[in-house]
C-alpha cells in the first residue's frame, strides 16, 4: 500500500512531463506554439519581468537556449525586452498583451484537459482529490523550503 502512491506519483509526473502531454495541452488550448516556447511564455507571465539568467535557472535551461527562446518569443510579439529598473545592464522579459492572451488560452486548455480527465468523477471524489493533492503539494513545498528557502525567508536551520 505504501508504494501505491509512489508509483502513481511517478506516473503523473512522468506523463505530464512528456512532449506528448504538452502537445495535448496546447491542442486543448487551441494554441499553435512550440511546447518549449509555451513553457517560457507561461513562466514569464507568472514571474516577469524576469532576466534571462533567472529564467534559464527556473526552467533548468542553459543561458544560450533561454536567450534564443526569448528572441523567438519577442519576434512573435509575445514578449518585450527592456532594461531592468534596478540595473540598466540587465534586460528583462515581460509578456505583451498578445502574450498574455496566449497564456490565458493555455490556462483554459488546462481546465478543459482537467475536466476531460475527471469526466465521470463525482463531486465528492473531485473534492477529495483536490483536498489530498493540496495537502501533498503543501508538504512538498515545506520540504523544499526547509532545504532551500524561498527568497526573503530564512532557513529553519539558521
């Protein structure tokens, strides 16, 4: 029984990390965008304005790949680059209104995909899944922050 959730977790993480899943999500969103660029765009929408080094680190990519991806998104009119307010030597990326519309479509695609996956589930089962998944997610966050505190937080070991 103890390994049941471990196996399910590996399945979920593995399946949702695959290019096929990202392609399915973008299909449900009605968005024609390279899945890697979509990941960059969504992250910039959540964290922007953001510098290329920070973005590369967040997405576990190297600097040149992140720079190329930002250039492609900028040419598509989905992001704009500007000097950072705190340091004019650093260029940051932020989504444009068109980029935000694409992110909103992706968010709606996620909802459609989730609704499809949970079709036939009772409201009680959906609520229980949400409650337990939130509890699990919060426990994972607590573990992560005990090792690597979020910016502005001190480690409990300090």
